[in-house]
C-alpha cells in the first residue's frame, strides 16, 4: 500500500518528457545515483511541477499535524504562552525543513525510476540490480581512457559481455 501511495505521489508531482533518455545521460545518471549524489532531472527528462509539489506536501503535512494538533490543542491553551510560542516555532521549522527533505526524497525516487526505465531500453539483457555497479565501473574507466561518445556504447557493451563471461 505504501508503494502505491509513493508511486501516486511521484506521478503527481513530476512532469516527464516523452523523449527517451540518451545512452550517455543514463550512464552519467547511474554513476551519480550509485555515488549517492542527486541526479539532474534534465538528464533523465523530468522536472518538478512545483504547484503540485506544494499541494501534495501540504496534504501530507495536514494528515500528519492535524491529528496531533487536535490532541495537543487543549494542553497548549492551558500552559504558559512561551511554551506555545516555542513549540509553534519548532513545528514551523520542521514543516519547512521537511519540505526540502521531501523534495530530495521524491527526486531520488524518480531518478531511480527513470534510470530503471532507461536501463530496460539500453541494457535489456542485463538486470539493473546486478549490473548497475559494474556498468558504473566500466563507464568511469571509459572516462579515464578518453573513449569518444561514438565509441562509448560499443566499448561498454564489449567490456560488459567480457565481464559477464568471466563471472560464469
């Protein structure tokens, strides 16, 4: 159920281009993703729809904080106003910091989704889970060896097939 909610959120807040992800962009995005870096959405042909992002986040905040507020409201009216003001400042900062955390989380999830979709196009015979790190190593090696863009796909597939045969 949580996976379905996550997919609905991701599908709602991103605009995805119909253009396919280019081979070199996939390799670069895969490398960055494996290193734990944020991937540029333009490389994977997606971007935020900020109006929807604010709407979805506001809804999530309301779902989380309204029940808490209903429970705590009576206690806050009876205690010192200083505690109420401090707690309001803390909750406000949590909401605004949470928005940045939310954006990073959904961006990583969308990046992984787009990488896996592009992987099926460019590497249909190599599973993403098993070969993403191997492809990343080969890609980094190709950068060191100054392999041209035109020869990159051939170079990578040859290395990938040879490593696949060595593992058997």
